[in-house]
């Protein structure tokens, strides 16, 4: 395994025979990872992605905000609640 961290925070690692990888010390320090830190693993476009719950939530919020086409002064949650109330009222009327 190479301990040299490349620009962009990437590093070359090797998967051992047990399927384990070692996150280089410098990356662990940079990301403030300690023993027992929990990471979520996902596969996106054929890539393995490791992130904390906080990073996942931040990414989801950012992606939702970027794709939001409604009124910028209206909260996405408020808009969803309003839509659901209209749908429920329609169902109750039937």
C-alpha cells in the first residue's frame, strides 16, 4: 500500500485477502477519523463511496436544494406537507 496521499485526498490502497483495506493515516487525520468511527459504504456509478452519516445528510440536502424548482422562499418540507394535505383532502372527499 502506498501511504502517499495524492492531490484531492486520494490514495492507492490494496484490498487484502480478507477484503479489508487500510485508510492511510494522513487521510484519517485529515478527516478526523478515530478508532470506532462509523462510515456508510455505498456503490455509485461503479465506485465505492465511504462517508459519514453527516456527510451523507449534507450531500442529500445539497442535491435536493440544487434540484428544487419551487419557490425559493418556500421550504421543501412545507411544500411537501402542503401537497400531501391537498391529496388527503381529495381522498377524504371521495
